[in-house]
C-alpha cells in the first residue's frame, strides 16, 4: 500500500551532516573587523548589487547626459549668447546639481532595503553600527563618480575646457563626491524615518528642488532680488558649485572650499547621529 | 562578571515588550541551560518572535531583564552579539546576492580575511548541498534552499547560541526533516539552540525542554515528559475492521482503561487517552489488557498503536483553545466526553 521510497528532489543535494559537523568544530574566532573594514565590506555589497542589477546605473548615466544637453541648449543662447560659451560657465554647476539630485536615491534604497530580513542579521552582528549606512554611501560615491565622468565627457564634447587641467578636475570631482557623501545622511535619515518609498520620494523632491535650483548653478546671483540673494549666497549648493567651478578653472578658491567642507561636516554631525538613532530603533 | 560559570545560555526575568496598547511579551521568564535545544512553542502572535528579537538585541525590552551567557542584553549588547546568531522567520540573507556572495559578505563582516571567507563559504555550501546553486541569486532559490543558506549564514562562526525562529514554517516535509538534521548536527557540537515553533511535533522532535507561550506569557515549562505527563500517560489508537463495532469497543475501552475515548473522523478509528496516574501499570500493560478485553468481546482490531500524547493535546489542555484559533480542528469529541468518573482501578490479578 505505502512504499517508503523517498522521492529525491532533482536539483537539491542532501545535507552532509558529517562535513557539517567538521565545520562546526569551534575554531578561534577571528578578531572583529575594524570600522573601516566593515564599512568597505558593505560598500562591496552595494557594488555587487549594481553588478546584479546594472539598470540602476541609468540614473547616473542617461539622466546626467540629459541634464547637460537640456540646459546647455535651453539657456545657452539667451544667457551667454551661445551654448558653446554657456557651457564654460554651466558645466561645473550642472555637474553639482545633477550629482546632488542623484543622492536622493539613497533614501529610497535604504527604505526598501531596511524592510528585508537581512537587516535583522546585520543588526545582530558585532560590528561598528554605522558601517551598514556608511557602506551604502561608499557604494553611492562610486555612482557619483561615474555620473561626474559621464557629464564631464559630454561637456568636453560640447566644448567645455577645464583650465585647471587634470588636477583641477580631479580635485573638483573629489570635493563634489565628498560633499555628496556627507549630504546623503539626510536621505538615510528620511529613508529610515518615512514609512513608504513614495513618501521618501515626495519629501526628497521637496528638499532637492529648491536647494539645487536656488543656487548659482545657472546664473550669477547678482541679478536676483535681495532676499533671494541672501538665501542663494549662503546655500551649501552655491558654495559647492563655486568651489568646483573654481577648481576646474584652475583657481584654488580656499574660502568656498572651506565653506563646502564646513557644510559637509555639519551634515554628517547632525544627520549622522539621527540616522543611527533611527537605525538602532528600527 | 561570571560568564559561563552559571551554565545558563539564557536567563530572563519578567521580560516585557509593548507595541502601543498590546503587550506582545508580557512578563516572560525563561531559563535555558547551555548546550541544549530549548523549544518555545506557541501559536501565531503569541510573542515568540518578539522574545527572540529582544534576546538577539534587535529590540529593546520595555521591562524586565535578560542575560545571554551572563551578559545583559541591553547594557552589554555588543558582547551578546559576539556570541549569538539569528535565523529569522523570513530569510535573513540578501536576496539580490548569490549564495557565495552572501556567505563571503558575512564572513568578511565577522572578521575573516577574504581568502578565509571564500574557503569557509565554499565548505558551507558544500556541506549544505548548495554547491550547484552557489552562483545563483538567492531570490531564485526554493524555500528549502533559502532555509539552508540562511542557517549556513548563521553558523559561519560557530555561535554559542543560535536562535531559530520558526525554521521550518512553509517547508515541505522533506526539507523540514533536513532542517531538523541540521539542527541536530549543530547541537551535537555544543551550540545552544533556542527554537521557536508553532509545530508541536517539531518541538517534540528537537527540544529537550519546552516553554509553552500564549498571549505573551509562559503558560507551562518543563521537559517534554513533564509537559506530557500533565495531560496524560499516552494514547492507544485503534482501527477496527467493522465500524458497527465501534460503540461497543469504545465502551469496553472506557471501562478497561478508565480512559477518555474519542471517536476519530474515520468511522473505524478510536483513540483512548490514558490518564496520567490512573494506574500503576505501564501504558503498555494497560493497552495489552484492553486488547484482550476487546478480543474476548469479539471485536476485530485491524491496527493498533500506542503513542505518547501529542503536544497538540498538551496545548489544548493548557490553554483551553486550539493551536490554530481560526481553524476548528477536526477532532470531534463524539463519545467519551465523560471524564469525570473517578479512576477505579480494575487491575485484574
């Protein structure tokens, strides 16, 4: 009536308890990884995710190209006489604007990722607590670098010339990536604070649009009304755009660089701890 | 700072966790000796997962205290994290990464250098029969494979205490048995396991001590034997050749064994539950006597078995409600409800 032959499932090999037992024999546990090493490992995780889902690079390739082309030809003739002349002013600014805009995807990915079971495991590991978040941002730093290189290439094709040469360009990109890394702690905070992906996106838009447009990215602030100048001249995005523009032009605008670094420090100091508080409570 | 001297893996006192109005965990006291499998048994929503999450330092308790190997789970959370590992109810691995990548990632996070992490990952995948799937993203794994990679991730560094939160929920019976084999292998090497489950036979199979938890409270605790003894000594299951003889058989059994006799949905099946201390005979002796009574009365028995009471019965006896609240279980007590008559020993000779 009943035969007790076990049906072997085709694809799944049996568990080998003998070799399992050997593996379980407690070895000396390796020392805990350093904060930096744990963060790098999470950065590696972010890169693996890009490897498995390369479509997510769309926002750091197609989107920046679109931004450069769109604004160069849209405003170039009216603001500077020709697109070719305008791009000399616009490129560092649009680079800053696009990369700062791209940072907001960090919040969305944190928000969708944090609900997954794997975070329970990460949070139960004896590692430096912020390393998961730092890892995200390290992965994102790679994305920002890709976006910068793409935009610079398009800009050069359109006629942009960086008088600062290779060192100026590299320093400009480095400053931009560093600032974006610091600024992203706002998004990790929102990603952990808000309940749905949609609300994260909504809030991000509310922050990012005024912050990036109300700056000196497109035009000289001197044409703006006084009250707006007051905001624009003190915006971190303006300082960053001025610093990057200066570096790429071969100047070393120490004030603007210092302002940018100061803002970056402030973002980490304020939003870093808030993020970690939310992370520990999740 | 006594760490191991107590010999206790977990000790909690009055552990409480509230979510808004609900007290998900309402004063849980647990004492788990090191080196054993401790089962926490209860229906959905009883507070099992919340308890485990507190002990694994993922949730802060709102009241009471708990120590894992002598370390306070709040003040010494980092010490606790160094000695435990957690396999959650939902796969606690990254679904976007491959099996190998997941294990290497965790190996690195646990402090292994890359070559060592790679070797360990390959060995674990091999032992868990996942070598063929090593390069596939975990989201393409079957339920059984996910469970395996999940447990593999938990034992990358052999933990002193492993939390298994409903490790076989949703698995087919075969995968379930394999997870059980894994658990047994892990315990054999000295790891303490805290296993939560809503499957009573799972706790029965694996755990040496069991806490039954319901609505955030521990309602019973003890060895399997103790828990079962609180309900009865065991049951005799019979299948008769002729359904017509069932009332007669039930009557005979009730008198011969002084037992609650229950008619099963199958019209020829009967179960007699032996009372715990009704007799100084062993359950086997009582059963033998019952069989001879039946034979003398001309009742033909096709099939006979003697079993310990199931934990389902334990749960029912302890809580007064079924393990599955919504689903009225199919045990219809049609006869033998009457267990009020006092145990008269009819031991013959």
